[in-house]
C-alpha cells in the first residue's frame, strides 16, 4: 500500500544526504570494545597474504603494486569496478590472518587505518562514494567485526578509537539507507553487516528481530524451490551458504535464538553446493569467475578447504543431487569423470563488468573434470550468422530443453535437446555426452539444424592446468597437471601429468590457440551450417598416458 508519509520521508532523506550536515548526523556515542567476539572459521590463502606482505595485491592472475593498491583504497572513485569490492570489502583480512604474526597484524591495521583516513571526510561527503555503497559497506562491516580479534585486539587506543568511530558511522549510514525493495542479494549482504554490528555493539540488540525479519523476506525472494539461488552462480550459492552459517554462529555466540528460516535455508542450499563441486574439491565456474554483486570474492578465491568447512558446518548429509531442475543444472558421473551441464540460459541481471561480450549460445555449455584434474572449464556452441552477429539465447520460454539420462554398467550418458525460435530464425541443438565406465574415455556428439545458413563451432576452453602440446589437427594432444594447491595439499614430491588425445570428425577446420590475455588454451571445431540441413560434429578425449616429472 502506498504510504505518502514514507514517500515524503525518503525524498527528504535523499535530499538531506547531499548536505554536509548529514555527515555530522552520523556521529554518535562510540565504544571501545565489542560485547561479543564472533567466531570466524574460514581459512584464508597463504599465497595472497605473502604477496600482500611483499608489497602487491594478487587478483585474477595479476599483481597490483602496493602503491597503486593504496591509491585505490584511498579513492574508490578511481578504482576499476571489477576491483572495487575486492579491495574495499576487506575480505582479504582473512588471508593476512592465516600468517598470524605481529607484522601481519600491524600491516592489517595499517590498511584499515589508511581506509579510515581517506574515506571519512565530511567536506568531501565520503558517504556518497562507491566504497560506501550498501553491499560493499555491509560486507566490510561484517569482515571488520568478524576479524577484529585478529587485527584489533592488540591495537593501541588511538587505532581503537578511530576504528570504532568509523564502524559506528558506517553502521548508522546503512541502517538509514538500505531498502528491502532493492536487489535481494545486495540487501542480503547489507543485512549481514547490520546483523553483525547489532550483535556485537552495545545497546543494539533490540534491532536484531527487525533485521532478521527482513533477512527472511529477501531470502524468500532469491531462493528457488530446489535450493538454488536465482543468480545460478556456484560462487553466489557458496557465499550465501557461508554467510548464513556465519549469522547462525554469531547468534548462538550472542546467546540469541537461532531462527528456523536460517536453518531451513542452509539445509536447502548445501546440496546444491555439493552439486557444483568438481573432483578437485573446488566449485564450478558457471556464470564467470569474476567478482559479482560486490561480494569481495571470486570463484578462484574459494579453496576446497573452505567448501569442505561450509558443508561440515551446514551439517547436511548426503550425496550431491544429480540434477537441479529449477536453476537448470545436470550432474553426470562415472570413472571417466564428472560433467556439469547447464540447461538454462543466464537470466539474472549481472553487473555491467560481469556481462560477457564473448560469442556463445549461453545454454547447453558444460564443464568436465577427470578424477582430481579439472580439464574443460567450459565447452559451448558458437554460431555466427550471415550478418556477422553472434547468436545468443536469453530465454527458453516454454521450450525447456528435453533432458534424457542413462546410467547403466557404471557409465554415464546424458542427452539434451533444445529448439528455439528467435524472430525469423529457428535454432535446434542436440548435445549428447558419454562418460565411459572406465577411466580415460569421454565422448560427445553435437547436432545442429538452423533455418538460415551460418558458421558454427564447438568451443573447448581448458583449465589453467591444461596445455596443448600438439596442435596438429590429425594428432592433437593436451597435457594436464595438478594445480600448485593440489600438489601442496597432498604433499607430493613430484608433479604428475597426463597426456590426452583429442579427436574430432564432422568439422571443416580445427583451431588450437592460447589466449595471450588469460593464458588459457582452447580448441574451436569450425564448420559451415547449411540452412535446414542437420549437421553433426563428433569429438572425444582419450587418455594415452600418465607420467611424473
């Protein structure tokens, strides 16, 4: 129901925010301690911590010098959108904690102080800058509170005074500015920060019931009946589960009642995290590896140990489900490996820096791992029409893909068929994937029928541990090796690798390349498609040998 008084209040508040007096209104009674010390069980990354202490910030395979990093931390307006939440959420404090030395604590306090010194100006109206956006501020507050025992417990009075003054100002700002009518995931991240502050700051516990009521509302808006998140992102699925576990642990530590809806959400979401796990223990990379929704973390930052801990703390037993019909993923397993298949297009509105400009159909793509080895990080279809545009499917309407599965004699077979009419074009794609009952045999058939002539391709993008060692179209070989993390995890003195042979038929040309930007290798199976004529491309991976170097 429309409330004119509420509408007037919001209008006046929006106008007041642009006034210098608004900054003064954020001041209030401060504190010098947390009344509850949260438990943060999540492991950090030692390699990231070492890089930070050495003077650089690693992100997406690149190193940002400390000087540049400090400038981005001081001025979020100049910070690239893809880095903004990674830097200003302070998620990396957890990485420094794993070192747990006096230098690492001092370094962490220095970066927190640097942020406070440059992002609290009343004259510059700092509350209007990107670093104060609701979801980033909520994530930052939750991390500051959860990890305070690491960097703040041994701090001097000067740091503690500045820290709590900043914490309370940001907390007051969030209380006034969030709205449950905004993006449900953004609001969830905001509410997590508010709940952490309300549970740990003096005189704030009376606000917790209202925050929890609104948390329940935004959860209902984003969880599907199968427990999947509307974003369809394995990263978001994991982070939301982790954050709900954090909130449950926090409420128990504060001797508050654990709401039933939190437990229900955890029990619904945990099986889907299991579904998204590869043989190496890590998560699938569907929907991109970047940092979506201002969460301060990317898929590559999620270690297998973190996933193990989340599933253990969720206390939800059972095997991974074979399918998740509402978010649209299929899982197929045999000794030949694990296939995760996407049978729905990406519908959630991604931030601009997450939207892929790559060609690709946007549906029926898969990932494949063999044992603990991630091999194909993405395989999809690419169609270029006569006008040089790329065909993409944004929705499937009532024409849901038809999925057929067959598991017999310990093999795995999955068939999916999609037909879609886009304006005056009819597109039909039938994809068949076969995992043999023995190790080292993975095959597929892709059949296309289009109502217009075009150029088609099957694309295989390999993981960063896979290298093409022979690009002869008649004798394609790829070499796989364990990641550095896996080698360290299993404490092997030597690094093993495998040689796989790739064969294909039904394509006119095979292109083998390595991206200069990402360093990832990929294959393209190219073929012209004649209007209204069915065309099939067959391909297979066969394990030839394993070796140790």
